C-alpha cells in the first residue's frame, strides 16, 4: 500500500482548528490547547524532538532552544502555517484495504508492502521470509504495545495475545480504545479474534488501560495459563496526571477455563502503580514450587509514565491454595544489594525497562540480570535520569551454595560494568565518568553450542536524547562458565551492530539519508535505534541465528530489520534484504512456528507512537513474516518440543539438550525470550541433515529426563511425570 497520507499529529490538530474558524475564538484556542497537551506526553508544557516529526519541529522551534511551546504553535498558526500544512496532503486516514501481491496453492497470501527501498529489495520470490496477509491481524492499524505467543486453548496451535493503543492523532489516550486482543490460531496462518472475560476488574479487553507487555504462565497450578500485563503510571514529574486510575500491573488468574480470568492484581500486591513498568520475567527463584516475578522499570525524560522502581516479587504462600498467598518485593533490601527501590537520588536510582531471570552459570538456580540506560529530555528537570548509572548489572543467586535465597552483586566478571554522566555547572551539558554501554535490551542464547548462555545487548545511543558514556548500539559477550564472560562483538561477526546509517546504506545498496539544513547530526551519521534482538534457528541447520529490529520510525532513511545468519561455527554474517526478505521494522518482535511446519516465523509489533509520529498509516500495521524454507531451510530436519507433567514453576529455567551424532545443542525454557514480549514454554531445534535426536531435559532442581532416539520433523509433548512421548497433530 503506497502511503498517500502524511500523519503529522500536530498538523492534524492545527488543520482541525483551521477548519473550525467559524467557531468562537475561545473554542478554537481551547481545542488547540487540548491537542497540544495530548502530544505533550511528559506534561512539561513543551514538545521535544521525540514528540514531533523533525521537519515540523524545525519550523515550529523559532527560538531554536530544542523545544516547542504552545506560544510558538499559536504564532505559527497566526503566521499562516495552516496553508503550509495543507500542502502535506490529505491527513484523514483512507479506508484500509490490505493488498495481496501473490498467492500460490497451500501458501499464505503475500502482502503488498509500502513502496520504498526495503520493499523493492524484498520484491519477488527467493527470500527466506515473506511478509504475508493475516486477515484480522496484519490489517489492524493500531500500535501494538506488546505481544505474547502461547497455546492459550491447548489445541497444539500457537495463539497471539497482544495489547494495542490507537494512534494519538486519532484521539488515542489512556483508556480510550486501549485494547487487549486474543487471536486464536486455526491453522495455515488463519486467526480469529476471541474475546476473553476478566472478572472483578476495572479494566476489560475493550478498555484495557494502556496495557503494555503480556506474559503468560500457570501461577495457580490449575492447568490453564494466567495472564500478567505490565502498565506504566499516569504520572509525570513525580505527580499524578488528571484521572489517574492507579491501575499498575495486572495479574489475571484463570477461572476454570482458558478464556475466563479473575483480576487479583491488588490482592497479590504486584501493581507497582507509580512505576514505568515494562518487561516482566518469571521463575521460581527460591525453588519453593511457586513462580516469582521480576519487573523492569524505566524513567523517560522526567519520570514520564512513572518512576524507575524495578521489582523482584517473591511469592509468599499461605498453604496450598495460590489465592491465599501474596507477593512481596525484595528489591531495595540486602537480599538483592543495589537492585530495586526508588530514592529520587541519581546515585542510587537506575532505569532499565528489560529484566531477566536466567541461570547464567548452570548451577541450578535463577540469577538476575538487568541493563541500564538513560533517556532524557531537559537535563535540568527534577526527575531527569541524566546522572543515573548505566551498564550491565548481574546478581548471582546463592541459593544452591548457601541454601538460602540471597543474591550477590557480581562485578569484574567480564559482563558487569557501570558508568555514569556528570552534569556540568550549566546543568545542560555533561561529561562521562567511566565507560559502559547503556544498552537496555538483553537477549540470551547459546550461539556456539557449548551449553552456556551467551548475552547480547542492544539499544539506542544518541547524544540528543540517549546520551551514553560509550556510544555503541550493540555488544555481545560469550559465556566462559563459572559466571565469567568475554566481550566478543567483533570476534563473532556482530561488529555491524555498531555501524551508522551511512554504513548500512552501503551494505543494503540504499540511498544515503537526505541532509537537513541546520541538523545537529548528519542523518547518515546517526545510529539505528535497535529495540529488540530475537534468537532462533531460522534455517534449521543446528545453529542459532539472529534478527535485530531497528525501531526508528524516521523515513530518512527507511529502517528495516536485519537478519544475521550463523555461519555454523558460532559466528554471524548480516544478510541483505534481498536474501532475508525482512523489509520492515517494529518496536519489538517474537519468533515461533505459527503454522507447525517446523520453520520459525516472525511477528513484528507496530510502534504505538513511542518513537515519533507516523508518516503513513501503514506504520500502525504489525507484520507477520512467513518462513519460506528457502536457502536450504526446508531440506533440514527439526524437532519442536513442549512439556507436561510438571508445574510451570519447575519447568521455567529448564535446560534442554539435543544430541545428533555427537553434536550437541541447548535451549532454555522461558516465557520471556526478548523485549516487550512473552514466549511459549517450548523449544525448537534445527537438526540439519540428522533424522533422529537424543533429548535430555534438566530441571533447575537437578532432575534429568532422557528421551533417546526421537524421530525428527515432529512436534512432540514430553510428559516428564510419565516419561512418555506423544505427537501433537499438525494442521
């Protein structure tokens, strides 16, 4: 779909005012003020470069102080700015029709993508991935805040649970059109929406209160998945905004079926309603048989959306019934030194939207890892995070060593690092103190098949709003065992993660970005805004590959996701779009085998006005990429495994080992594999040319389960209680 509209939120607002010139001047002014406040997400009375498109921002910022005030907007209107804005074209959303490029028998329909260099590179056939039409999903034009892929109704097909926000220029605001949607997989990339019930709650699926990241697991042990969803606060600058509902995080426990839930958020004590809650991570950190919850929290600009009060909630049972217990946060205590709490003190506070519970040293308990960054507007604002510490923080769980739950903050292990910026006397500029990457998004995988989880961090680095002590956008560490790591970004072929757009344009044979008069940084010298990294064996050769999402919504240049293929030795090479077919981007993504053909597909979530204003309604369409099996992928064998006979509290964190003719591979079972998403509690292995595999499942409690000689190319349920194998029907 060729975009014929230019969606500029303030342009829309001003045009609306212009079209209503017959109204009393007071009404016109009030409408302009109302829409200005809608764009002013941090409530500081000014619009930043992140809240307006660059071209419009430069025209409105007449005093060049890097902010646009309401007075400057009014002055622009008085000077006849409306006539200029009308030249941008039709600002009303056109009726949406998803166009099919081609459809062959037994294949999903290929989607016509917005014209541009990425789409032209991916045109035609021959790519590993193809963007496809999934009616009722890929034609929704609303931003997706987060998604989870799970088999909600346990029919052997993976479903989608996603949270949505409508575009802000269409009136999207807290509670107005915020949705939780459930898409039930009916096979062959066909999904139907199914409305779930939420009992005893202030929210409903149709009015979901700015739900963010969904993550699902069985908390109460009834055999059905329960739903945990994070939310940020209706706050800014330390104060509640008007109509603050104080919802916070939500825990919705199954009520005897897969599609009926009861809201137990307040009772369980997990709301954290004053925080900017983002990624949750689940696991039984004290091995008492109950799931615990870690929540990563950020600080945007001036505590816009709440405080960076990350949590580690430990479940406190009161007997065998889940509903008789509650959660208690141990963050900010000696049990997890230098983690959690909020102090309004830059020496103590840290901002990290992602968080992970992982057994980094394979000792049988879950460790805690969080990476911190800063996201600023005006450094002089009272809640600005500009002087917060940045870097990767690691806490080793000492449960196995001591028999008691306690975390030790680990330093000097090759992964842990911290630094900070120090404001100068002018309270506007700053200097680095130390050196550490401020990369907030972490992903984990064993890329060299040595049985140890390696670590990748990605994120933005921009002196205007994401200042760093070290300007990198990607860093990779090899796990050397015993909680020690080695930086290996260049050694494993991931140095391209630190290219600027000039380098990427050369690689993709794309036009260089247009230079803008007065721009602080040449667009060609800017860095991508990497917002997520997704590991998976996309060609089933037995080696983990990688997709990195550039979530930048700038059209100068057009951003796209990047596929890095493993060379078969633990090192990577980036592939052009003509090979990968990945011709779009998103705020986050997730991989799973959506059609049960043994090949991992991809979902990219449409950015919900988080990183800029849209220039096309196509921006609000989430993407599904079908793995075509080309480039040898379909000729390789595979196994997909799910597990039964144990509680999720036992299963999460399990290590699964597959052996084929002496070659070993490893996966770990987790419900969070990348940022802003939830994952199914299953694992996928590519087997190359091997037709059988021996499988070993090792739980955190040390129990081992052997399943020798499993035939390839099957989706299997391994029952750990009965030690039986059953094949899940493929549709």
